[in-house]
């Protein structure tokens, strides 16, 4: 009698497709205006820039300049724009909220599947690999990006596990294909919208090569060479983004080294190691407000209590111990880097290693650390599933640790005042990002102590359960599955406790939007309601909250606020609104009324300067400080005299009749200007100066060449001869053109190499047949 054929179970690619379809269905069923993020953090910034880029491209214009933040800044050169990132096509075809949610969830899914694939390639059981992928995707450093609205962060993070896996493939076998794939992942990381992750993951990749070759010293030169080759190729693929980014950085507050006081911000707080066991010890995104140092998404290490147990189990299991040891080495090294200023290491790196002087937030090193910790979780889960062989004292040790942690938690629960010393230490620290001062009262401290005690006691209880299951698993292996089952339940509960939503209407205060809508013009506002929300509000903002602010402008704003321009950065507190801000067309300040929600005090400047005017008077001064000193004089009038840094050609005739000027805006990157002047004069444009703005003469213009000069240190002046002028002022960075050329040729070579590999493998297979 013929035996029935066994049915083949669906493979991982089938389930990957099912999970993608499920995510798409869920997002489409959500209300069209609902964000799965809170508007209290970075959602307004990312939503503004995604919306601005999508609206501009749909209108037939690819924007290179952003007029809506910092009174103007490079847009493509600011990596956060992510204009060249292919998955952002979603924003062209879907409503903003749906595209945003789909991007968040698909990239979280991509990251989880990447870790799973990596673990399977290591040889771990598919179920163990799946648990590792789930642990990574729902871990503190990854999942917290959803409620924070940090879609660019997640887009850059999602490609890291695929890149690490490809690197390991290249070290062990044929090099070309995995190098091509790893380089593509590096390119997509760079294009994704958050270059810090590309930098921190690159450091982790170099360390990964060094640690890996401890196990196989013969591969040392090959491993480091592969990493270098991958990043060179990845940079060439992403040149269209990198070159404009370098050009923009050269004019921003990040040119050269940033102040060490800025660079050391957001180091991982050592006390937040408690979040491995008790993720809510310092509060949560909701409902208990986070009161710890730095931001919760940069300082929560949670991968599940059972996940932590599995990761340690990998070290004591008889199989896979060497792999787990390498992964744990990576975890420890990356965690030491994440501590940043809490060790002498950051200052050494800042002083002597290129690149470390341009970045802050060393806490981001916890992200690659979590990826390697997830692999250790896979190794521990594999031990339980396949072997269940580990030391007899491991289970009792976990129980003992759980009893100790649970006892501390219960004690704190009953006596929350024991937390007061830690509360005082955290709240007095410069990196404190917790509740406003009015919330810091005995009632809040008492609640924080109770919450910390409860979550620590819960972590201890979970340790006891996991430890007891491991004790039993030595005799009845099926008990090990209890630990495996605990992990997804813990992670889902953690995600549920930190889940937040917002509506599209939350991104712009309706009353302010209406106020601006009935007052059209080219003025700028100081929006105290939402930073970087200028585009959604409908007008240019005087300030913003990202790292790409032009250095000249940051120094000017610091000067207007009485701060030292030498230490100007992206964080400036506006204490005053002086009249000199008329130079950048400031007209309205929207200041929140502290006692009343959604109500604002509006301060009006009656005399903002026009967008363009003709000024015959000028003075050449030697540098920034001399110009600022001249601006500080009571008799300084920016509409009557322009302060220059070099002699203009042709030279204006002071006191002569200036003439007339008309400005037509074509798009964000292009102005069309017509001017008539009886004598040589200066055309003053009250938009910010950047070396990549160019003035192009049109055929009916009397002058064939125009030069844009920095005027009053921050804006633009164009010397005009007598006669009729018709010119276009365009933002056209040569770096973008050269970047497109380099990227185009490199992608053509990349695709050619991939096709060659495919044909070669097909030819080899036919020969074998």
C-alpha cells in the first residue's frame, strides 16, 4: 500500500509575506488621520518633513532647500528628509498618517525578520530564531521609536541585522554576493533618515569583525577588509545623499567638532540597567510619566525578563557556548561605549578618533548591543528546544536572583520614600528629561516609588517562574517551553504599556493655523507650540529642533539672546525678541500660556523687512564679532546699510536713489527677481546665506554675472550695476549633481555584478546536471 505523501509546511518567506499583508490590512483599517505615535515628541518633525517632501514631489518639484525651519536650511543635505529613500514612496500614494504608520510597522517587521534570518544562518532552531526576532523588534531601544514617532530612526535601524548577517556570510564563504547585499543595506541605512545609526552601526561592524576573528584568527585580515569594502561601496551607492550631507554639515553647527558639553549629552545612565529587569522602574510612555535621565527610548534595555534568562542560559549551555560568548562580548563592549561620558572612554574618542567629535547620544550604542543580545537569546532558546543541557545550578541561581529582586521591589512598594535619594539625584542632573518642575512634589515621588517597586517586584516574580521552570526542565524538558512562551507575552505586555496615538489635527494648533491662514505673506514666526511644525502650520519658523541649523544663523540667534556665539548650537532658549529679528522677517511669536491648554500669547513685530530691497549704503567689517557689535548699536538700520565681509563689485553709490525690485517665488529652491536701479546698489535678500545659493542672469538682464555675498553675517546681498536686472536665485548644490553621477554609476555596477553572479550560478548548476 502506497504511503501518503507528507505535506510540506509553509516556509519562512510565506510567513514573511503573510505578516506584511497583515500589517497592511491593519494600517488600512485604522482611521485615516490616526498616528500610532504621540505628538509630544518627534512626530511633528518627521510628519512635517515627510509631508513637505511628498507634497513638493507630487507638485513636480524635488526640494533641496527647506524654508520652514531655522529660517531656512538645506533639506536634502539634512539626512532626516530621507528624500532618496525608496520606501518613502508610500508618502506619495497614501495619506500622511497611513503612510507613517505603515512605514513604522513595516520597518519594525523588517528588523525582526532580519534578526530571525541572521539567527537561522547561525544554525539555531527556527523557533528560537523567531523568538530572537520578536525580542529585537519589541525591545526597548526599537519599539519605543513608535510612540516617539521616530520613523527615520526605525528606517535606519531596520537594515542593521541584515547587514551584520551578510558580513558574517562574507567572512565564512564566497565574498561578492554578501558584500553586495551588505553594501546595499549600508546605503539604505544612510538614506533612511538618521545618519547617527549608520555611524554607530559602522563602529559596531568593525568591532564585530575584531571579536569574530578571536574565534577564527585566520580570517582577521579578510574580516576587516570586508567591512571596509562594504562601507566604501555603501557610501558610493549613497553618494547622492552623502555629498549634499557633507556640504550641508560644512555650513552647520556640526562643522568641525561640536562642544564636548553637547557631545556628551544623552549618555546611557548606568542606573537604567534596571530596565533589563524592570522596564517601568523609571515610568513609562503611558500612563506613568518617565522621570529618568535622558529619554526613555534611548535608555530602556528591556528584551523581556525571560529573554534575559535565555541570553544568560546561552553562556552555560553546552552547545553554542562559543557563539554566545562572542555575542555577549559585543554586548558588553557596545554597552561600555553607550555609557559615554560616564566613563573616560568618550573623552578619549572625542579627542583622538575622527567622527566621534561630530555626534552625540552615545546611548544609541544600545541598539546594536540589543541585536547581539537577541542572538544570545536565540542561542539560549535553541539550548532549551534541542538539548536542554545546562548546569544544574543555573535554574536555582535564577530563582535566587528573582527572590532578591522581588524582595527589593516589595520593600520599595511598601516604603516608596526609599526612592527619594535616587529621585533627587536624577532630577538635579543636566540630562534629566522628566516631568516639569510643577509635577515634582511629594505626591509624585510617592507614586514613582510605588510604581518602581511594583515593576521590580514583577520582574523578580518572572525570574522566579523562569528559574523554577528551568529547574524542572532538567528532568522534564517540556517545562523549558514555559520560559519560551513567557517571552512573547512579556514583550506584548511591554508594548501595550507604552502604546500611544495621536491625530493629524494634533500636529498643528487649529487656532494658530487659522490665524496664519488669514494673514498670508513671507514672514516668519517663532512657534512655541510645536518645534519644526512650520510646514504644517503654513509659514516659515524662526527656529527648529534638528542638527542641521546653519552655523552663521545659530551664532546670530545666540547673539540676540545674550549667549556666547562661540558655543551656539541647535538648543537655544529664547529669552528676548529684539528688533534685529526684523532682518529675518520675524512677525509673530506664538507663546503657550502656561496655565491654559491650547491658548497662546501672540507677540507681533510691526516692522518685518521685505523679502528683497535695494540698499545703497554698506560697510565692510572684519568678521563676525565686528558685525555683531555694529548690529548692537542703537542707530543700526538694516534697511539703510548692509554690513559686508568683502568689497562688492560693482561698488554701490551711497545716498543714491535705490530704484525698484520685484520678487516672484517659483518654488522653495528658486526665486525670480526683477530690479531697476539708476545707479549701482546692493540687492538685499532677507533669506539665509549659504554658499550653494547661486544667482543666474536671464537674457534681458544688463548684468551677465552676479555674486551672492553674505550680508549682515546671515542673509544675502547681490551687487547690482545701473540698469534693468532679471535674475534667478537658485539653491543648486554641485554636491547633489556629483552625488547623483557617482551613485548612478555605482548602482549600475552593483546591478551588473548581481546579474553576473546569477548567470554564473545558473551556468554552474547546468554544468552539474
